[in-house]
C-alpha cells in the first residue's frame, strides 16, 4: 500500500482548513444536497465530501457508508489533495498503490474511486468531493467534467463560509476568523511543544487621517498597512484585523527574542512604505507582545490581554 504524500504547503493548508471551523461539525444541507446529487448522478453506492486534516480524513457529508472518518494514511483523498485534477482509480485491485489498502481488502470494499479536490479561495486543497463503487468502472472525461462542476458548486459554499471570517476591507482575517484559527494554532503548538508569539499592532493617530483626508483615504490607508503585513509575514503566520485600526499577528514557532527581531525588520519596511506612498501622513504604531510557552500554556484571549497591556504602555510612553 502506498501512503499519501504530504503537500508542500501542508502548514498553510491546515491553517486554511481550521479557519473554516467545519471539522467535527454537524451535517449541513447545503453540502449534503451536492453529495446526494453526486451519488444519484453517477449511480454509485458511496459519495462523500471529505476534509483531510493532519491525521485523518473526516466526512463532512457522507452517503453510503456508516463511517465518519478514516486514518489519513489509508485514505484515497489524501492522494487526491496533492493534485489539481480529479484523482481517478478505475480498478483498485489492478492498482499497485491500492490493491492491499484496508479500505479495498475490507469494508467498504472500494473498487473504484474518483475524487476532485475542493479548494479555498486562496487555492488550498482542504478535501475532496468523491464518489466510490464496489465494482470497477470506467470514468469518462464527461464524467470527470460533471464531478468537477459539482465540486465547484461545493467550493462556492465553502467560500461563503470563508467570507464570514474575512475582513471585507482589507481581505485578511477578521476578529472572528482570528480567534477561531488562533485557538487551533495554539493547540498545535502545545502538542508539538513549540513556542508562539502574538503581536498586537495599533496604529497611532489614525483618526486624524479620517478627519482630515476623509474616510475613503482612511480605508485606503488601512488596506495599504494590511497589505504590508500580509506581504511581510510568513504564510504560516496568522495576520488579522481585529479592530478599526488594530491588527494582530500570531507567529508560530517564535519566541519573544525572535519576534522582536522580526518586528524590527517590519519597522524598516514601514519606513520604506511611508517614503514611497507620497502622502501628507505616515504610518506609526504601538506594538505589544504576548508569548505562548507550551510548558505554561495560555489561551489566545490571555495572550491578547498580555499584548494589549504592553501595547498600551508603549502608546502612553510615546505620547509623553
């Protein structure tokens, strides 16, 4: 049996998956209707909408099997998320990768599999829409096109979920999305016994920009600053707008010292931005840190409180 490879963007992919808050959730008709359509359209006994996390494939929508999840190591969908196109196995018994797979040798006795990757708005494959049969079968190009059409409909539902966690103005995570993903990220850091550092960044004197130059210019300023944050920090870092002119960055596998050096480099980028935008105002900010120690773990809300206190202290010092 061939185990599924791990995607190169696995950390970012898992972050995108957790942000949806769909794992271990109740069935939803908006997903079930599409899975039912796939089952009926292809006349197969099994149709699933799967989500692949670090250890398992979990079935958000499931028709034809009593299982709710399987180990990722034996999953067909773990293979499917590594490609862009539909992953097809027309006869598992004649495929060296799967002929001795437990899902082939035992229940549910898979002989045919076709799975189309389901992606977030940023292109991360979080799972599949898949159909399976207990007999081998041919999957024609027109069949593949129909399954991919259904997967695009399913993605539209996924994107609607994402919109509830994305800040409309800046395109980065909003407060709700930040807390959802941050809790999962800290749980992962705790399990892996790694540190993490939260930075709360509050823009100084932002209100005069709105008052003097108008809210349209103020919105453009927020978008510029958010864009710089997103471009500067790593893909594995969580960047969010959690208030009007307040931002948060959760840096995984990062202690206070390293976080400070990163923020020093970020300050240099802000100076470059101020010089480049040619505006009658510039960006300045106050920043505070909250450090996650896996030996004495804090919740994300406790980290925010720590970082807020440090940030407000810095802001008061700058105003003296």
